[in-house]
C-alpha cells in the first residue's frame, strides 16, 4: 500500500486496497448525485471548453467531445449491469438501440425516460430524440450573442459515444433548441421553453446493414 | 402585499441587478440608481462600525432574524431594515458580501422567507450559470423568469 502511494503513478489506491474495479457493478446503481455539484462541475466544463474557442460550432464540438468517452463507457456499464443475460446483449438493430438510449441511458443519467423519439420524414437515416427540459440546461441562461448555442451538445456527445460503441457509425449527433413560439420570455415561453431535440444521423452503411438484417429476420 | 423592487449590490458596491416589480417608487435615472447603490454600500459599512462592543447582547436595531446561519454569529451585521411611511427596505448580506435590497410596503409580512427564496433563485440561476461572470451585471433570463413567477404568486 505504502509502496503504491510513494510511486508517482496516476493510479491511487484507497487504504483498504479496493479500487473502483473491485467494487460490485450494481453498487452505485441507484446512487444519486447532488444536482448542485453537477451544475458547478458543468459550469467549469463549459468554461474549460470556452478557452481558445472560435465560434459556437467549435464550442459545441468540444462539449460533444467531452461527452463522447462517457457514452462509450456507459454502454458497457449499463449492459453488463442488467441481471437478465438476454438483455445484456448489445443492440444490433437501430430501433432497439434508440430504445436503449431513450429508456435505459436516459433513466440512468436523468432519472426519467426521454420525452419523444421520432424518425425524420424527409431523411430515413435521421432520428430525433426529444427532451422537454434537459437537466444539463436547467440553470443555464444563454447570453443574447450566443443564443444559437445549446449546452446539451454534451449529452449529444454521450449519445454519439453509445451509438459508436454499439457499432452504429453516425455522421454526428447534435443538439438544437426547439423554437416552439416567437413570444420569447415575456409571453411565458410556452410550455417547455428549454425543449431540445437531438438529431442522430446514421451513416449509409448502417442503413444498408439494417436493411439486410431486416430481410434476414423477416 | 406589494413588492416594489429588488436591487443586488456587488461586494465592491456596484449595482449589478435592478428590477422593478410594481410601479410605486419614483423613477430615477440609471445613474442615480448606481449612486444610490454606492451610497448605501458606504452607509452599510459605517453602520457596521457603529456596532457596540463585542459581548453586547442583540443589537436593538437588528430585530430581524438573521437569514443565513452565520459562522461568525457575533459579527456585526450592519444596517438591515429601513422603514418609512411608504416603504420598507430590507437588506440581506450574503457571507460573501453581496447585498440584496428588497423594497416592499411597510406592512409586508414574511420578508425573511421571501429573501431566502430570492437568494435561492440567485444561487441557482445566476451562480450556476456558466455565462455569468462574478461581480458583473446580472443578465440571466431564467433568473428574471424565476423572480417573476415567485413575486407574482405572492402578490
């Protein structure tokens, strides 16, 4: 123990020698985090991403990159946690994958399922996932000159990580605010002023595979 | 029950938020508001010095309950309430030195709980907002909306 502490390695051992890998996977299954602690952490993450950034698209890209590794890991964690061995298989079709994101992932991250899931009518490779009130944006008021920004780009990064980890290559996942009305704050902002849509666009090869799988299964 | 206005004064004495909920106070120019905030800041500092010697019992002028449990309970608080025939001004100073001034009718009850709620809204929607710089004027849409909702429900 003392030897490990003296070495300047990045890995630190707690005094009982139990690292995070020795813990039961399900131990933190129902653990909850302080929302305020997350809010302050997210403030710092955004300030960090804002350094030397050129434009809003660049900032969203950085937030997206911060979320991506989380998604890769969450996919494995959530699947290995489920007690039913059948449901711990990775999703191989688009719909089960999106269901997994909208239900399991959303419940794990935000304590509730996503509000709606739609397929784009104009573009078959595009899916829309709606969240009426993203938790990450709860305390954020955007300054006027950055009204294009949506900090849920971080969550979009998580989604992208999950899709990529499951073998569904995407052209990118992006978060956009849904402009429901024109009134602005004075009109009360509609029912959900912070409503956000996550656009998930899969690559062509994913759709081709989906089609082949569909034929094989049918 | 009428709440006239809310001022927030930074710890350096600058006016960083000024909001009128109900007309009734006479209009001033924005420069006058800034001067008012600066003068109050100075006056508050002086009243702090006027406090009697440390072991003295409760300061007779500060009958209002202390809003936040202070770790320095013996520390003089400075001016807290100012009353006139037409309005009552309540001042609440946070531990970091930011001051909230609430102008209400003289008969307004429950100012303490109101102040606490406003402080909570400030902590949530201003301090947890990544695009707010400390000590700078507050321009946060959600804070405005939260205050509106809260004050309108009350009055």
